C-alpha cells in the first residue's frame, strides 16, 4: 500500500495494482475470518469435552474414593476444572502463535536482513530475566488453590451447621475464622498477581522496545554503510512485521500463567484420582445352605438355625479408620436371613464401626465379612437427605421409574409419616430443603427410614434410628415394621438395628452386645436374659415397669411452607444490565484510586499514539543529521508507554483488585452470618456455596482482567481511530457505517450474552449441589447401590449447566466472525479510498494508517470481548448486591443495648404472654407465660410439634417474637444484640458442632484462653481423654475408667492434633460437646440449654452425663429438652408443652401423680 502511494505508476499500472490490492484484502481478511471461525468451533468442542470428561471422572472417583482423599472434589470443580477449561480455550492460539512467529520471521528477514534477529534477541534476553518468575508461578498457583480450598471447606462446614453455630453463639467466631482464611487466600492472590505484573513488564519490553531498537539498529547500520536513513516504506512495513513477530511471543508469555494454572489443576486432579479407592472386601454368600452358628449358648436354641445367614462375620478385627487402633477384635457374628437382630453396647464400643463393616465401608484387618447381598438399605445416626420433595426422598433414585403407589402408602403409614405429610402445605410434594432443614430431627429419621424400607432390599442396617422419636411414634413404628405382623417381618427382610432403647429387645430374634472390643454376648432373648451379662442387668434395672419415653429429639415443629427460592426473586437486571454495578464495584476500590488507574490507562494510550506519529516525523525527515535525536525521543516515548502501563497494572492487580475482593467477600459473609434462621431453611446450601466459590473466583480472577482489558483497549481503540482518521481523513466517510455495524453487533450480542451468563451462573449450582450430595451421603449411596443413579443425575446436571456455556461460546464465535468481517469491510474501504485519493496521500500517513488498521481489528474485537466479559462478571457483582439488599438481617432496630460483662449472673428466665413463630405465617409458641428462678433445673417435654425446640430457639432469639416479652435476669431480650445473647448462654445442641480441620484445643476452647490442664481434666471427666491419648493403641475408642489409663503421648501433641485424626462415634461426639460446654463456664453466664444432647448414648453413659450436669453446673439454671423422660425426673420443675402452649408446670413427682395429667400421659401411666 505504501509502495502504491509513493511509487510513480501509469494509469494502466494503477488499475492493475488497485485490483490486486482489492482482491488481496478480500482474500486475506475474509479468509482469516473463516479460518478463525473454524478454529473457534473446534476449540468450543474441545473445551466442553474436557470439562465434561473431568467433571465426570472426578464425580465417579468421588463415588469410589476411600477414607482419605487427596483434595476436595467440590474445590476441584469450582477452581481447577475452570482453570483447565480456560487453558484449553487459549491453547489453539498458542499453537497458531508459533506458526505466526515463523511466517513473521521470514517476512522480517526479507525486509531487514540480519537485523531481523534483534526482536528474537530481545525476547531471549527478557525471557532469561523472567525465567525465575515463571518458575515460581506453579508453586504460587498451588499455594493459592490450597488457600482457596481451605476457605471453601470452612464455609461448607459452616453452612452445613449454621443453625448449630447460631445456637451456640459462635457466628462471629466462625466469621472471624473465615475472614482470616480469606485474608490468607488474598495474600496468595496478591503474590500471584505480582508475578503477572512482572510478566506484563517483560512482555511490555518486548512489545514497546522491539520496534524501537530494531529500527534504531537498522538506521545506524544503514548510515554506516553509506545508505540513506530510515525510509517510510521500510519503517512502517518493519513495524507491522515486528508486531506480527512479537505479538505471538507476547501471547505465549501471557498464556503462560493460564497454562501453568491448568497444569496445577491437572496435578491436583491427578492426586485426587490417585487417592486410594474404596474397596469392598465383603464376600457374597451363596445363601443356599446353613452355616454353623457361633454363639455363647447352645446353637440348637436359635430360631431359624436352618435358614442361611444374611450376615456372617468370622474372626474379624476392625478399626474405624486406617490410622486408628482396632475397636473390634476377632469377633464372630452370624445373623440368619429374615431375622431381626439388635446390637447394643456402651458409647464407643464400635457399634457404628460394625455397621460400616457390614456395609463394606471398612475392611477388616483379618477375618471375613459375608453378606447375602452387596446392596443394603442403610439409615445413619444423622439422617442424610438431599433437597427434594418428601416423595422423591422416600422413593429414592427409583423415582425415575413408576412409583409403586400401594407400597409407598404402606411404607408411609408404617413409618408414621401420614399425619406429618398431611400437615405439610403441599403434602408429600413439599420440598424439604438441603439436609431436610424444614423437618424436625424425628421427621428426618423417619423419612430416611421410609426410604430404606421402600427400597425393598433384603437387608437393612439401621443405626440408632429410634433415638429421635417420641414414645408414641416409636411404638407405632416398632409395631408396624418390626412387630409380629410388621411390614418388614412379613416381607422377610433381615434387620440389623443398633439401639440404646432396650425395652424392645424381646422382639429380637438375635441380640449382639459389644464391650471392650469383643462380642461379649450374642444370642436370642431367651438365652441372654438368663445369663449374668449386659442384658440381664438391663432387665434387673428396668424390671417390669419400663419407663416410657416422650418427646421428639429435636422437637422442631413441622414447618409447612416449602423453602423459597430467593434466586428467582433476585437479580432482575439481567436483560438490560445495571450501570450502578460499576459504581458499586469501584466503590470497594475507592474512587480516587480508580481515577488514578483510569488516568494511567489514558496516559499510556496517549504515549502510544505519539510514538507512532513520531515515527512518521522521523521517516519524513529522511537522512537528516538529527537522526540521533529522533532515536532518543523514540526510546523515551517507548519507555514512557511501558512505565505508565506497568503503573496502572500494578495498581489494579496488586492493590485495588485484592482490596475489592476482600470487601465483597466480607459483605457476602456478613450477609450470610447476619441472616435469620428462616433463610437457611429456605436457601439451598449449594446455591449459597456457589456465591462463595465460583462467584468469588470470577471476582478474584476474571473481573480484574476484564476491567483492565476493557479500559486499556477502549482507550487504545479511541487512540487508534483518531490516528487512522488523522492519517487517512477520507476514511472518515465510512465512520457512520462502522458505528452502525458496531451498534447492531453489541445490541444483539450484549443483550443475549448477558442473559446467557446469568443462566450459566445459576445452572453452575446444579453441579455443585450434585457433588455436595455425593460427598455428604457417600456411605448411604454406596450401601443402596445408587452409584449409577447418582452418576446419571450428575451427568444430567452437567448437561444442563453446559448448555448456556455452549451457547455463550458459540455466540463469542459469532462475535469474532462479525468483527472480522467488519474489519474486512473497513480494510476494503481503506483500499478503495486509497485508490481514489492516491495523489493526496503521503507515505508516512499511509504507514500509520496501515499499522493502525492491522492492530485496530484486534483491538476492536478485544474491546467487545472484554466489555462483554466485564458485563458478565458484573453479573456476579449484581448477585452479591441483590443478595446483600434482599436478605434482611435478623437484627432489628433497638437491639443495641449491651448487657454487663458478667450477664447473666443469676440465670432467671421470664416468659410473659410470648407469641413467636418461624415466620409471619406460622405460630410456634402461643401465649407462653413461664417464670424460672435462678439455679433451677427445668425439664421440657411434649410430643412432636409441641413447641419444645421453639421455646429454646425463642430464648436464643432464633425465631421472631410477635408479641410478649422474654427476659433473662430482668433484661428484655428484644433490646439486646442477638449474637451477644447467644454468646453468653451455654448451649449443647443435639447435632454436635465439630470442625474437623481444627485442633482439639481450637474445638474445645475457641477463645484460646483456657489452660491445657483444665482442658485435659475436663476430657478426663467425660471419659474421652483416653480416646485421644491412645490413638495408636489397640483400644482407641474405648472409654475405660480414666484413673487406670496411662497417657500414651504428650498432652500438647494431642491437643494440637486435628480432630479429623480421631474418628469419634456419634455418642462420643455428644460427650465432646458436653466437654466444650463445661469449659464454656469460664467465659459465659449461668444459663445452660440442652437440646436433646443425650439422644445417641446408652443409659449408663447417660447417667454419667446427668451426674456431670448436676455437679459441674451446680448453681446454674439448666433448661433441658428431653427425649428420655427419666433424665428429667430429678428436675426441679417439668414444663409440658402441647401445640405451642404450656399445659403443665410443676415438680416431676407432683405431675406423675396428677390424674389425667399430660406428663403422666407421656410416661404411659
């Protein structure tokens, strides 16, 4: 083009050259558009295929992983797979860059001869300097990913236990831990970003100084050889080719962090996939003939001895975890098919470990476990339920088939769920939320039990499923399922029931008692009742007047409203966007800081424009003696461009972006921590977790790059267009058509891609929820043999989440193609204008216009892409802004009065005409009036839904008061901060709060103020110290008398070990919670709340707890929600609730003797 303008040509030659130029432009630019389009389509298919394959194999591994996986599949999903997908999207550009580099070097050699080696020399020199930096990228990426995984794990655990955390007044403590983890993560982020700044600096040297130094050397060597100075044709052609050479180098350097992040991701995924897999070593029995029965008594006395065994264990030594000591040693158990077997024993004797061995989750060190089926119906102590309707949960994955309605109704009736379902707003179509949060503890266990029964599997393993049921419900279920004409009896199902409820032992065909690592007793009821072992002591203790039990373990009311979907009411800006999001995001950086960053972008663009015009002035001067001055200024302009560029990049990536990320995370965290309990019953954990994982990942990694790319390239485009119109003024004739084309493209593209990005972000939680369900319910899934069903469900979720991603990527391909064709039209217009106005143009102006045109095509495309990414990333900001705005905090105006530091000093409690509920539509407590004096021990009981837990929750201000007053030590709770109230009360919830990544000391003493001696003494009192100190011994989870135990390891070592190193049974976890409560006496007031804190322990250990409560909390006011009514018979008062009202209050003995009394009725008298 420059030669066409500067070379004298005849009319015929002009027409011929013009035709060649027009054809060349069409072929090159349109061919580039088509070729680039095909490359993008191949990239889309490859990246989605890689993502789908990785999600699939990680989920498959999650279904088969062993006890100690290397990494969290949830973190791999949210971080590492996204990094790998991003690398795949850029990989083809790296490959094309290598080809482009080779072609450019050939062209540059033809133009500059040996001087063409200068850009390569610059790249080699700078790469040596950045070699050390690049080597640190991988470790820094791994460090950052590890910090992110730690934070996400902490948030996941907090969300799963948020109700318990709030009850215990530990919200601020957990928020502080999460905030600290976030700060550690951002330190890693900042360190990684600083490395990016260094790489940007190196690439800037290559980009800015390669043309300068190359042309300077060329001009000097030309003068030395006596040739003319730098001419226009050579200069601008060389600059264009140097750009063609250096751009792929820069592309490869910039892509290096992305590729290294992908390599780090592959490494983390590989470690996870290479983690030891679950290995089911059970032997599948023939079940055609009987085996010999191993009993302490006469095997001839066992009913059904001629039946084959459903479960047989021979000489098995079993440990709860690979690095734990064995809890069961050389045990022999045989259970015939179709029999009802009970398993009993003290806390920590290995009952749950035995159940897991029967399920195949634990392989014995020696011996063999045989079962007649590898698929077993299983109910864990803590019911695992996914988010779905009641019917979906009961029917399980088999719901994909036709539901057996008759069998379903029988199961619902047998599990005593009929009345509960009728009270729900949508019946069995009511959505119960993540983990069944809208159900009480008893309802959750009954739904899980119904799921096991509905499965029609021939073996059921039930781990203490009766612990959360009131006496009437328990009696109904036992009779309808396990009685003589029970549903399981009639269908010939083998039931292995772990229980502390001994009054049903006469129903058993077979009883197994565990003690001291062995099977101390096993046999039939008639055999064992005449012996002098555990069973005979139970009978002697209970006699013929077995104490009936009343109450629901959790006592939560049936909340009839289905969980809301806050996502549907939030984020209504997806169609037209929201410009206020820019100010919302930039406000977290500080407007002055943002103005500095924008000024740096603009100044860099100005220096870049002047640099190109300075080259024109240099070449127009020809071989004048001022050449050294032109070279010096040219170098100074390149340096100024580089310095301003690095300045604003450093400001953004190292200072402003981490500052904004920290503030946005804090707002998100504050919103969740301050949210009311009703939010957690409505919101899905996976959706909330997505905000903390994938949304924050975009804020940390995508949003700063989008801001930088949009701002920089927008200023660069403005400068390039100004240069183009200045150099080729006639091209301005095409400006209206260009703007019209760009407006049409952005109107369609931005509107569509914004909505698709919203769909992508929302559908991402589907896969997250699928992974969470798999991780949390892994034992249950494998027991039922549902691996294929959950893998299929994960694939469906993945397909759904991939659809918007697929459409977005194809839309981006369309944008690339449209922009390439637009630039092709602009280039064609440029050639036409050049041909028409050839005589009025100069070589320098043509050189500037050509270089601008070549780079403007890329800049224009990048502007639209980065702007779209910025708009999409701002969708995450919109989600946070809407979330912060629409989730109202639980605190109300006026709740700001701070009580004295020692409050509550006495522990008096007063309810006056209190009406409270979970929301405005329901009333859980109806005109409660109650006076509790200081130091009184109060037992609270009632049937399911009577308001027991609601009474405690109202005292902890977790449900809202409609009217009335609640006061502690004569301070109205409606005037006090809610977290302050909870942090001053000692609460022992039913579900123990264990942060397994924390140390024993951190779990027991979150404040870090209690001496180790006191912690150890407390653990000895609850008989847990030996469990921890003898971790490597052969009796790891036994609980012998602590006075006879010799400490095996140093106390400091034990207390500083992570809790996850000590596998505790559910009963031991409750004892651990009691130990923590005993230590809270040093930091909290004189009011204690127990929300069914002894539901999963045997009666002997329960007696120990009651003794500890009487001794350790002497002088404290103690409120106990009781399931076992015998535990509150020594209370000062008993409060009986029914339908949210207090129906009886009085001394236990008085209420027992009251004719037709409510408490007497609960006792079954």
